[in-house]
């Protein structure tokens, strides 16, 4: 028979003996509180008073003859355990990607009427506005800081307000902790995986607070202080001249790497070394000074990992944390390719990013429960290049032939020999949860993520 107890959620009751009953607890939502009663026999009168099913009320007088064994670990039940399952957030950013980039990569792979890219198969689609605090056209620092911290920042700021220009964060942030820092507070694992410098603007915004994106030695130092479990990308850039923080011997790259090793990080520099790392230690992988070599320039013997390989390794480490994890994965060089007005570069960075998206989606669908307990967001921080597909008319481009698409980089079109710039257009959001499937501000994503992991 089945009885509902409001105080203890839902119980399925099986009577094995005339004088004993075993209650299997099936919470309406997983909870920890029922573990207080685990393995403790109690008189049924304590629970009988909670019965709300009228068909069971006539049996109340008989309950005092039975004892109840509360079984928390359901060895013979599909509902094993009563602890709350971990929550995971995976934020994937194809930096600078506009919808035209999606079209060019998809058409290159599958033709105009073929399959979708992997992240296009996510069930919810929305879009976001991208303006920064003081500029309609944002940069990556302000855009990523809006995601990470839930408010608008000036271009160049890394989750930090510096209104008086003294080079110090002034402490006036609406939310003092980024999503990554909230995850650390909850004892979740954290990771940053990018194809740019590991200290570049987008990863920096989640794991540091500096007045300028140029303070990259300081950014890495703060990443270590945040005890981020996985750091994979290019090199560590140093504090540049726009940074008001002093550039000292302690901010030199080799010193910072040694400091990471002292803090328990295993340090790798090649694809082979990455494949052999232990899953039970923190990981620092720096594979090339600056950003990684563009995919279209790599040969089969390249010793640099792809974004997919780095992502799979990060997941294998982070998933071991029983409290869940936060992971940022950035296809950094989609933006760089658009700046360079380089279609082949752009398409192959898009494919590299989409392969990483498949790795994430494979991981989510691999085990029961991950779909509802993992929030996956795919979104660009801004569009770059003003990419337009201007043809062909009267014909369909064949797959594998980027030249068949009349692609124009319209940003900064008056100076075609110079870099294309960012634009102010909204960017698309793909997600596996419905909260993201609507028109949003980029700052809204912070609160969606915070609510998902139960933050304050």
C-alpha cells in the first residue's frame, strides 16, 4: 500500500511480517533530511498521525503493533540513496560568433539542406542583448563579466569596478562573487578550458577581479587563489602597460607556474601528457605561448590538444566531485578569425568548438539524472566581423567548399585591410533548460546559473 506523509515526503510501504513493516522512502525531490531517520526503528504512531489518505485511517489502531525500519539506501530499489544529486553548470562560449558563423560551418560540413551542428540540437533557444555599461558595442571582458557577475561593466573591466581609476577594484559590485566563486564556496569543482591564453578576457572574468583585462599575471595569480581545479589553454600573458599593477619578478610566467605546482597542480604542456594525467589532482595545461595554433594550420602530428580533447579531460576530472562542478569552455579563436576576415580559419574553429559541444552533450546523456541536474548554455559574448552570407543566388553551395558562399565581413568595411571589429547585434543562446529559451539581457544568465545551483 502507499501512504503519503507531508512531513517526510512520500513513502511506499511493504508489510513483510504481521508485526513489522519496512518503509522505502521515495522523496518527491531528493533530500538529505530523511537521513536523520535512517536505520532507526520507531513506533508507527509517530507516523500514523501524518496519514492523509482516508482509506488508511481505519488502520491507525493497528499501527501500534508494528515497528518501522526506515531504509535510506535502497539496495533493492531503483531510487538508490537519499542524498541530493550534484548540480553542474557548463557554459560554452564560441567567442565572437554570430548566426552567420553557424550557417557557414554547417553548410561547409553538411551542405545547405543537411544535418545541424551539435549544439543546434539543444532543445531551447533564446537570445541576449550584449551592450556593456558604457558602450553599445561590447568587448569580451565586459560581456563575460556580465555573465559571471550579473551586472554591467565597462569595456576592459574584469568583474571589477574602478570608478576613480586608481587601478583597484572599488568594492561596489552588486554581486561580490562570480558564479565560479559561488561554486567554490559550495565546494564544487571548477574549470576553465579555452583556446586563447588561459588569462584572456573571457576566462579571466569568471576567476578574477581586476580593473583591466591587461593585468594577466594578476589574473592568473587570482585563479590559483580561487583553487580552480582545471586550467587548460594557451600561455600566461604578463601584466601589460595598460595595467597599473606593478610588474615584478613574481609575476613572471615561470614563477607563476612554479607557484601552481606548489599548490598541487600537475603541469602539462603537450597533448600526450594531457592524455596521461591523473584524474584525482588539479590540472594546469599550457600548450603554447599565446593562443593555441589555429586548427586549420595544424597537421596530424600536432602536439597541441583540440578543444574537444581538453573538454573531455576536464569533464573526467570535474565529475569526481560529489558536489558538482562549474566549467567554462571557450572557442576563443572564432573571434580572432572574424577579426582577421579569414573564412577558412573561422569555419575550422567553429567545427572545433562544435566537437567540444558534442563531447559535453555525450557526457550529459551518458548517465541517468545528468540531463535534469546539468545546465548547459551555449552563447557568444558578442558578434564579431559583421559576417554576411551574400550568396550564391540561383544555386546551392556544395559542402566542403567555403568559397561557394559569398561571405562578407562587413564590420569596418571602409578599412578592408584592417581588422574587422565587434558589432552590437544580439547573440543566440542554445541551452538544455527552459530558463534560457527567451529574450534576455546577458546579465540574466548569471541569475539563471545562480538559481540553478541554489546560490544567494
